[in-house]
C-alpha cells in the first residue's frame, strides 16, 4: 500500500507578520491569503524492513533510522523526522518499516510557506495511513505544534492553516494559539481577474526566515513602537483587502499592496534590501501599481499587481534582474490524501 498526500502552497495578500507571536497573542492578528497550484507532496510506502527511510526527492537527501531508535535532529530532514517522532509518540499503529518521500514545487526559503506546507502534507500522509480522526483545525494545529514547539522553528501560524483548508481565507489569530479561518466567497470573475493581474516573481535568492522573524518578535517584546504600529497597519490592510476582493474593487488592489509594502519594511531589519527595492521600483515603472515581498522577506518570491495588460511589460522589465516568473492558478482545495 502507498499512502499519498498533497497540500497547496499559498500567497499572502495582506496582513503578513501579524500571525507571529507575541504580536498575535497581545493584539490579535489578521491575514488574507490564497492557495495556489503549487504543492508539497508526501508518500508513505510500507516495507518489510524494520527501519524508516526518509527522502527529500527535490533536495536529493536521504536518511535511514532504525525502528524505535532515538532521533537526532541535526538539520537533515528534520521536518520529516519531527512529524514521525510526534505521530509515533501520540498515536498507535505505526508500522515497523516504511519509506517516506517528499517533493515540493518551490524551493525552501521562497516565501510561499514551503516548510509548513510540507509538514501538513506529511501529517496528512500519516493520518491517511493510520486512519487518524483529525479534522482540518486538528491537522493545522498539530502541524503548527510540530514545527514551532517540537522543532522550535521560528515562524507564524498562517501557513499550516492555509495548506490544510485551501482557498481564499481571512484568518484571525489570538492568544493561546487560537485561530479562526473565515473562507471568503469571492466571485469567480473577481478571482480570474486577480489571477490574471498578479505576477509571481522569484528573485533567484532564498533566505533564512528565522532570523527576520526572531527580530520581528523581539521588536514586539521590546515594545518598539514603529514596529508594532507597522503591524497594526498591516492588520488593517487585511481588512481593506478583504473588502476590495468581496466587492470587486480590484482597481484598489495595487494601492493596498503598496501600502503593505511600505509598512512591512518597518517591522524588522532585513525584510527588504537594496536589490528587492530596485526590483520593486522597476516593476512599478513598467506598470505595476503595487506589490509585496512574500513571506518573511529578505529574498524568495515577490508579488506584483499589474492592471490591464501591463503584466507583460513588467515581466520584460524584471527579466533584467536574473529571476523568473512563475505561473499559477488559485485553487480552492486544501490538504488532500488518498491510498493506492
């Protein structure tokens, strides 16, 4: 038997960073995001050997551990090992031997929530295999705990919920890890136009998000007013984005994104840099009305809103910077699992 799963990556449209503790615990956060046709995949195949094989196909990395042996978290396939360790301790029925292999459609550090989406996909494959009675909130919260608490990886909460639920969602974050996911009923024609006008551009650089997120969290603890006020403004941005999408005021999207770009740079050092600023200004000079840095910042993907037919002019301009554009479609499904 082979147990499979896939979970979609997401693009954040507004409110990014307000899902990170301690801001979300103290003030409450709000984010608007949407899942896209890029995925993290996980496959579990039962074997006759009493050992566990972990493999990342895209990174060409493998590791084998013996059944019930202690696990060493050393930076090699830690996400795979972290999910396995948590599941085998919390639930019964784990087989003695199997092979867990994964693949992700975007590189780590790209700002599309790859790590958290991969954790969700792996949790989903184990849930399919062990027939675990887990709902969407259960899976998302379990993935969050594995990544943030068990593995102590810095980051927020939106990615696990986006990957699990799928679609366009307005998410609210509160203290004690409380999350409410509000699916948005955006008219299909508005989504088609948004999809047509958004340009997803990979800067050809990845980044380690943990340092930026740690600095952002520390700024809140240190009560740095500029950083906290920027997060307040980003939370308001998510409300503006929600209203614009639901009411079809797509001509406002670029301006709303541009407002968020200006605010996000104030949250922590390293979110933007000279190269990303140059790319942003070049995109606007070619017709984009606004954009954002995806994820924590510092590299990875950037998103630009290009109304009318300016997308092609912007693509031509950005080709000068050595990155590349990535095509996508919005998807309304989240984590999917099946058995063959």
